[in-house]
């Protein structure tokens, strides 16, 4: 990771002089350098001015200044990167849908992206790796913390075999506001987002709305009109999201990338 020169910082940040001086003093402090060294012991890092910073994310409204990661960072710049999100308390329908859609989707060369949360997120990562595909997980904690705790082994596996990303430093526990912030990274990295199941008000819909704001394509799996977990996805379809009935509907979104 490169420490930016002060002249370069001037170009990137439009701070008033006093704020800029304070920022630079803190940025180059021994305390921060020590904390950075501790983080780099557990993970690699990339700053917003590094060449391997994800281009898609760089073009978004609020890209993180630093990303800590474990694994293959080139996956974050992959042209066929599909975010798949859904309910944390998913139904058996979500499992059926993912088992039907993912094998062909993965075999076409698409890399999945999700948030390693309980429910659909975890299923996406597990099933992708089970299909010998690649997956990217964006978490809302420090890279040394697993949330939920039962995902610790899965998180380690993703960091070893695929890609694990966070904007939070070591020891950062999960906070409620971390997860909407995490969702903006997911929406920024992906080329499109697929929503499997979602209630009317849910984090999955937040991610879908963020994706729309970043000019990403939004896809959704329809469900029964009487199912609470399909109300969000059905409303996305009503608003113009692309319906997904089979893997081909996903794959064709990436045919020209």
C-alpha cells in the first residue's frame, strides 16, 4: 500500500487548509502507523490512489479511502461481478432458487458478491464455492472478527480461496450503521445486483436502491404474492427490475462485458 504524497493529497481532498493540516498530522502520526502495521499483519490493504483499487468502486459517490482484504484482489475488478442479496431469515424457496440458478451462472464465468450475513448471503458464498466458483465477501467488521460468529470458518475459507474485503480496521465490532455502509461497497463493486428474497423494508432493498443510484442493473426473482419474503422482490419487479426465471436471464446481462 502506498502512502500518498502531500501534493497528491491536495488534488484528492478539497479540505480547508486547517483541516488538511490536522488530517495530514494524524495521517502521518506514529500511532496511526502502528495501527496500520497491525492491520497489515493480518491483511493486505489498498488505498483510493492505488492502481489496484477497484475501478467500479472508485467511480461511485462515496468510495472508501482504504480497503483491507484477504485473498485475490483482482476479483474486485472482475468484469462479471454479480451481487446476490436476500433475506437473512430466508425460506426454503431461496435455497431452491439458488441451487437452480447458481451452477449454470457460475460455470459461465460469473463471480458472485455478497455480504456474508446470515441467510441468503451465506448461502450464495457456500454454494458458489461448492460449484468451484469464485466469490467476494464484503463484511461490516474488522477482518479479524466474524459476524455472525458461526460464519468464522466460511469467512476464513473465502479469505484464503477467494476475496474478503472490509473498510474497517482490526477489532472493529459490528455496528448497526456499518451494514448500510457495507451495502454501498457491494452496490459499487458489482455490475448488477440480483435480489432473491426481501421484505418490503430490508437491507437487500437498500442495496438494490444504492445499485440503481450507481447505474447498476437490478434483477429480482419473483415469488408468491402472499409470501412476505417476496413482497420486496415483487415490488422491485413492479418498479422495473428485470425478472429472473432461469440462469440465462442472469448470464445475458454479462454477454457484452
